[in-house]
């Protein structure tokens, strides 16, 4: 009888224990659904709310090909390399704090068989150019230029890094103008010293899917799903302005879209609805094999960026019209 009484008492004690157990106050559903208590629960709720508000912004900044001044400002300095693609003179007059200058886009090119502007793809050369500026595969790379640049060299640097195999590359929306107009500071003079990176020759793996040459295009010319987009001016496309090229005109079947058509008058990229309508007008589909070109693969590199931003698979023809016009065996059209 005593044992039975003790057993019942033990059971009743356990029941009482369960009744007195408090829910896990670290549970997210509990925090959001229960009445907020002063003290610890309130602090946890505030921290959770802050995390929910901030995290989408950080995710967007990490994954987007186009970053805002706000997003760039929030990136840890040791995880990003900011590259100024303007002239050295303009860089010295004023640049984004901690930005580096790699030289001109032409410093990464050479001439082959009379064709200028071709990207140097020697891996040792690439490492020697990038390593002193702290650039390696672990870093986020953000390039910027200026909206008034008629060549938009920031697009060329964006494409160049993707060609070199870098996967975390972005462009600063609106360039330096937007940075300054948003109230952010600039630095003057030479770049601050940076630590040499650990980049090696083995790290450079050229991405063949983002580039095209004349052979690649000629083999597919006339096929149903090859879409060529000429990003030069209308006069260049028609053939009335050769600008020193061996021949004037355009590659047969090429569509003309002048690269500024992708941007507003202030140099900001148009919204996705406007861009989609523009491409739809020319029957450009996401499953097409798209190649963009201009004179030397610089202006077209900005068109490459826009199409990448929209999720299209696209190649930049860096030899472009300098290369195509020099080969008399290749067909051209004028209109």
C-alpha cells in the first residue's frame, strides 16, 4: 500500500512538472505568436526582426550582377575588390574608397594577325596583372565606370573577369555618378597598398561559354537559332561609317540594337519589363544562341552584361568588326 501511494505521488509529481514546464522561448513560432514579454523575449524578438529585415538585402547584394551603392557599402572590405575602369587620370582625381585601378581595357589585349583588341588569355599574364591588387577567386569583384562613357568600359571588365573564370562579378549601378549622388565619399590620389593575393595559374580556368570568334560564328551563320546582335551605331551597322575597319557593314542576319538602348538617359539600366519588351520586339528568345559584337568587343560587352543580367546565355565576340571585316572570305551586308 505504501509503495502504491509513493507511485501515485510520483506520477502526480511528474504531472505537476509537465504543467510547470515553459515552452522554449527561443522558438521562432513562439516568439512571433505569443504575447511579447519584457526582458529577454523582447530582445530576442527585436534581434529576429532585424535579421529578417537585413538578410534579404545581404542575399541580394551577394547574388546580384548589379549592385547598388547601398549594397556595396555594406560589403565587408576584406571580401570585395572594387575596380575603377575609368582612365588613370580620372581615378586619381577621385574614386570610391579602396578601389583599385588595373589600367585600360587595352592593357589586357594584344594584336594577332593584324586584328587588335583581342583578349590576352595567357594564364600567367592574367595572374601577374591581378595578384598584386588582392584579387582572387574568393573575393567579390565589383567594377564601375561612368554612365557618360561612350564605350562603357565597365562592361568590358565585367565580361573579361567572367572569361577568366571568376564567378562573383558585378557592376555598380549608375557607376561613380550614382555613388556620389547618393551622398557617399570619394578618395583622391593613388590607391592604398593592398595585400598580394594567393591567386595561382591553376585558379584561372577560361570560360569558353562566354566568348565567340569568327570561326564559331561562321560555322553557325544561317542556322535557325543563332542570334547576332550588332551594338554599334546605326551608321556603323549600315556601312556608312567604317571607322577605320577594313570593310564597312555588318555580319549577315545581325540585328541592330545600339547598346545605349538598354539604359536610361542617366545611364541606369532599364527595368526588366522594358528590356524584355525591347528583346521581344526583335524576337530574341532565351533559348537562342546569342552573340553580341561591336567594333572591338567593348560596347558589346555592356550588352553582354545586360543579357546576363536578364538570365540569357550570351557570348561576346571580342574581335568583333575589327576581326570580321579583315577577312575577305567572310560575308558582309550593308543596308
